[in-house]
C-alpha cells in the first residue's frame, strides 16, 4: 500500500498529535519568558498537528461517509489467526469518523485560540504537550477497533484533562476541581478496565468487531456485569447525571481553551463509548428498558443541569452545567433508537461542540481582558468588546435554539423524534421527554439572557473602562465557530445528508462493522427511515426576514428614526443620562445573581435542595458514582 | 483456588471504593484509588491463569501442541495497567501536595470552594 | 423570466402588503384601539377614540430619539426593528382560512420558537439601554416567557395529536394541515376535548403580549415601563407598533388553530372575517381580563401559568392522547 492510501489516514491523524507532543517535549526548555523564539514554535507545532489531523480526517469523508466503507486497519499487519483477532486494530465507520471530525475541529480551533490566550502563561511547553496528548487520546478512542486500546486512550485523555484542569494552579478552585475529577474519573476508568477484562475472560478477544459478533445471544451474568461497569465508566467520561458536578468544577477552573475540549470533546468521547457499547457490543437497544434507561438519564441530565445553571453566578460554571444539559439532549435522542432520533442526537452533538466551544471561548475572552468571570462584577462590556459580544450572542442564540441558528435545527429534530417515538409506541413517557426538552430550551434561553444582561449589557463598572477588544487570533477562532454555527443551522438538509445520516445509518449496520473486520455476522441491516413530520426552511425564512427587516429599516431611516440633536460638549446634558426618577446618576447594574427571582421563588425548595446536594465534597461525588453503579448493575441484571 | 483470587480482587476493588467514599483524608483517598487499582490488576492476572501453565516464554521450536502456558495477553495488560496506576498515584499525590499548600488542610470536607 | 419576476413581485406583495406589513400595521393598530375602547367601556369610561394608537404612533415618530450615554447604540436601535420584522414574518406563516402566503415553510413548533425572537429583541434592546429599571423589566419579561412556554407547548402538542389522529399519521405539526383539517372537520373548538386547551390559549395570549394583568414586565407604576424605560421617539413607536402586531399575531394564531374553517374561500373576504374573529378573541381574552383584574406579581404569574393554565392544557393533551 502506498503511504498516501487513505486506509492509513486514521492512524496518521492520531499519530501526528502524539508525535507533535513528542516534538514539543524534544524542543524542551521550561522558562519561556527568557526564550521568546521557541514559544512561537511551540504554539505552531500543535496548530500544525491539529490542522494535519483534521485534514486527514476530512479526506476520509468521501470513502467513509459517502461511500459507506468501513475501514479496518490492522497495525503491524497482524490480523486474525485461527478465528481470533490477535492484532491491534483501528476500525473507522461513519460513526467513528463523525465523532473524530467534531473532535479534530474543536482541537484545531482551540489551538488557534490558545496562541494568544495562553501567551502570558508559564510552562507553555507543558501545556501544549498535554494538549496534543489529550487530542491524540480522544481521537484514538473514537477510531480504535480494540476495546483495551479504548481503555488506554480513556486513561490518556483523563490524565491529560486532569493535568490541564489544574494547569493554572493559582486559579480559584483549579486544584480542587482537578483532584475531584481525578478521583471520580479514575473510578470510571477502573470500571471500564474491569469491564474490559471480564469481557476478555468470557470471549478471549479484545477486538470490538469480534466481541460484537460474539456477545449477542451468549450473554451471561458476567457479561451483564461487564455491561453495567462499562456503561458507568463511559458515563463518567460523558459527565451525565450523576457526574455533572465534576464537569462544572473542571470546566470552570480550566483555561477556556481546555474547557472547550472538555465540553466539546471529552463528553463526546463518553457518548461515543455509550453508543458503541449499547448499539454495537451488546446490541441491546431493541429492548424498551434499555431505551428507557438512556432516555431517562438524558432527560434528567437535561433538566437538572439547566436548573443548576440558572442558579450559577460564574460565567464558566454556568456554561459547564449547560454543557451537560445539552449532552442530556444528545443522550435522550440517541436512546430513542430510531433513525431520526440518532440522526438528531448526533446533529445536536455536533452543534454542541460548535456553540459550546464558541461560548467557552467568549468566556475566555472576557476572562482574558477583565480577569474575572464573576457575573456579579461584570457588565456593559458590549461597548468595549463589540466583536466578542456579537460572537457570544451567536453562540447564545444557537444553544438556546433560536431560529435560524444550528441549535434550533437539531432540537427541532429531537422534538419530532421524541414525539414520533411517543406516538409509535403509545408510551406517554416519551411525550414527557418532548415537553421537558422544550422547557429546558426556554430555561437555557433564560440563563443566556442573564449572561448577556450581566456581562455584555447593562452598565460598565469603572474598573473596566480601559478594557480592550481581544487580539485578532482569538476572535478568529471564535469567528470560525460562529460561521460554522450559522452554516449548520441554515442548511440542515445538507448536514443530515452528508454527516449525521451516514453516521446514524452506520449505527444500524452492525453487520457491516463486524464483517469488514473479517468476522462472520448474523445481523442484517434493517431498513431505516429519516422521515420527519415537521417542516422548516431556514434559508427561505431568513430571506423573508431580511426583506422584512430591510423594508422596516428603510422606512425607519427615511423617517429619521435615530435623529439625535447636536450636543454641545461643554455642558452636561442630563437628558442623555439614565432615568433614576430624579435621583443623581449612579452606577447601578442589575447583576446575574437573582435575575429570575420570580421563577426561582416558586422553586426555592428545589433550588436550595439542589444547592445542598452539590456539596463539593469529593466523598459525596464518589458515593454518587457508587450508587449509580449499584443501580445500573441491578437494572442491567434485571432487564438484560 | 482461582475463585479465591476473584473474590479477593473484587474485595479489593470494593475496599477501594469504600475508602474513597468514607475517608475524609486526601492521602487516604489516594490510597483507596491505589487499592482499587491493585484489585483490578489481580483480576486481570487471574483471568489469564491456566492450571499447570508455565510462563509464556518460548524460543523457536520449543512450542508444541502439548505445551501449557498461561495466557500472555492479560500479563501485558497488567503491565500497562500498573504503569497507568503508578502515573495516577504520582499525579494525585502531586495534586495533594499542592492542595495542602493552598488550603492548609488535607480534609476533603474543607476543600469545597466549588459547590452548589 | 417574466414569471419569476411576477412571482417575486407577488411574494414581495405578500411581505409588504397582505398579510405582511400594511395589514399588520392597520389591523394591529385597530385591534389595539378597539381593545382600549372596550376596556374603557367595561369600566364605564368613555375611552380614547379607536384611532388613538395611530395618532400616538405618528406623534412618537415625530419626536426626538434620545440614546442614553450608557447604552450600546447599535443594539439599542436595532432591537425594535428586528422585533417588528420577526413578528411580521410570523404573521406571514399563519394561514388565513385556506390561504397561507408561504406554504409549508414552518410548522407549529417553529412558530413557537419564532415567537421568542420578538421577545428576545425587546429583551436585548432593554439590556442594551443600561437602565436598572430595564434590567428588572427584562428579568420579569423572561420569567413571563418561561411561564407561558409550558402551557403553549402543551396546547400545541395536544393539537398536533388531535389532528394527527384524524389524519392517520399519528401526529401533525404543519399549520396548513391543521387549517385544512378544520376546513373539512369543522373548527377544533367544537371538539369537546379541545375546549380546555382553547381556554388555556385564551389565557396565554395576554401573557405573551404582555397585557394586563400579566404586564409585570412593563409595570409603569413601579418600574417605569421596565424594558421601555429609556426608549423614546421612533424606537418607542416601533415597540408600541410591535405590541399591537403581537396582539394581532397571537389572536390570529388562535383563530387559525381553534376557529379555522370559518370563511368563504375568497382571500380578501376571509381577511376581514379573520380580523373580526381576532377582535372577538381580543375582547374575550385581552380586554375582558384586563377590565376585571389587577396586576399580578411576577411570581404569581409564574405559578398561575404553571398550575392553572398548564393544568387546563394538560387535560386536553391527555384526552387527545387517549383519543377520548
């Protein structure tokens, strides 16, 4: 095979990142302040590595997404011997590639952002080493065809993510967050390893495809236990309830460029693990109880986290809770086990990476310029940082599902999918999911109104008079994501046709996944339908809105809409001051803390209960993990 | 005999969980994580056990149909797992030291600035 | 070539004249005037002339626009315009009898979300003004939106299920399909199971438009018009117009959802019929409620919508679900 044969591209895309990490380490040097030259090189290597990685993956779209090929790649040319996979394999189907593309995009954008954002930090070399390791780990996880390698990659990415969370050790709570994440993350990794070993003990293979060929129909108590362990293990990586406090801590404390990865990339790897586990390895999604489990956990995550977010007063911590809330949407949609549901869930996963990345970067921009993310202290930044404000608003509209941005396109598919499922099965529970999803969406909007009011609008505190717009490099990174948010919202048909539907179809073609690795498969691919009941044509709508807006604006401008009388600069004209009912003009910003009092007052018992529950003590979180494990073991033993 | 290994390994894993959940000292938490790891390592090694098996090391021509040896793959896996466990312990101890420096305590009940 | 041009002209006519801007402007303002007159008569006052909203609008347009120094100029000025344009676009999607200007482009869930855009525009405009009164106002407005969202969602799902059952597809989100269904089967309000939903929708309308007693967000006696505290001149006129158009949009949405099937098939006549129905709906849901109640506190609004109104809507949804 030639070096440029696309079958090699998956391994290239992983190795280029690990090699980048090695190269940065090889350049060495700790003290950056004295050695400005190598800083540039160090920032350039991850940029190049992530760009190359992304390019390799994009080159795979044609054969895998459009051609429907499943790339099976044996490393070191050791394949199958006596019917058993003895080599280590990569296996790339449309699902893997879909997740890999999201991850590589987030990595690249975050690398662009890091150049300026991390400029003033010490030990920048170590940051980039860990950055590349993290990227390589996640890509390795989603492209791997070997379950033990999945575990190794999980460990690499957990390790790198913990270290990066604590990277700015002086940040309030960074060490604490890293430690909590490490403890519970480590429990999760251990559970994954135990599950892997129990599967190995039963089937004497670690190859995903071979396991998928062997497990269905031969399940015993040990494999069921392994399922529960793996499920909880991957849940800790996706941070779904009850692991959401860790996400909040870690996202909040990490540098913004890393929060993007934790939220856009690590959570995806958990979701990917759960999909592989339930749809491929055990093929249990035909069971109503299994669908119930995923949809239930998804809906609870979606609702609990959005209410937790409403109670937050730190910009990044609020975003972190929203992140898990959106992951709840993804999980609930994927758990429906219908073609439309999976397609919608994956679409939302993609959008989540884009808009959440954008929002975290905007939060980082605010932190970079003002030094705080406390919603109570900020205000009025839109006059000082107009571009960041616009970019933030695009992200906020996207996540709140305001048409025509991408969040709406995917949420709208999720509503249809859940309602359709409810009608098809006659189960009123799925209807409840539709309602919860719709309410969560408006609560999301509410908390972003809170952020816009308390950070970007309102009055500017005196100490931020000299705040400037962030450097171009950071705006560029945000701009890329903002453009992607708009595009993926405007052409939902193209996104579903070329990205999410091939990936969703791959989920139903377990047989192809198994047979392309060289194992016999019994499962025929079912016919899938992506038919939707609703209609939404964003481009036409936008066109009409633009015409309407143009008409209004022309009339308004012709009618001297913004006529402002000439002001003399000498005298102070009180009519341009804010209205205080005759009192003197003073600084009075309505902050984020209690903005939605009317709502929270009715739910005060719930909110104070939730506040007490998230105690911040690592033992409690560990206990939640153990309880979740116990529950899932019992549940799995009963239903499987 | 091997059943005892299995019981022991799960006992160790559960003991690790128990330690993490109930002990309020950061160092004890780290010990709990290590105990959990040892349990898993024991499990892996036991899975590869073969009654009467020898070490899976053979030179060319030595390997016959009659040779009985333990499964080599779990041994390789254990090595990996031990290395990872050591790294995790090192990292968590580093974090513990840093935490002690900035919070002045090792009690998890007092290290809870991030909550709610 | 000429046909494309003619088509474009036709659509431009839809957007600018009927059922777009001109229709919205005239009918919305008239609706607003009728509402004020009705409330006054119910309270035994004489009330302003029915054309008063027009006079107010043109007077405000002639006034100077003051932009406070603390405000973010662009957002402050753009917000009212975006809100108005978005409202007019929603009106284009609401079918009038059998006629809809833009067929098959948006369904009820989309309408639910499109309704957020005008509210969001006014919220952002208020936030951009920098006034603390506006800050409190937008907080209340957002809570009112949250309050109305749950009953509205339940109502729309109930309708989707009812129409879907009749069409045999199980569920139906399309507005035109709902209109067509009513053409054949008669208005939805004649179905016993939809009556609670219709009552709930009548109660949601004043909340969505921000009318008394659900106008905590604009309480002029306590927070100085809240979100509009800093607005003056042209932008304020546009906001007043938006409010009027919103009344028209929501009442005509009610007509399309519950009172469909009443009409002649001649679009111009149907426009008048729909407007008359809108006036009736306004009289019942906005004017009457306004005349007999006092303003609610914001936490009461929330509680009321999530218990009483949602309860009513839920009854309909459950009945529709089990096909009773």
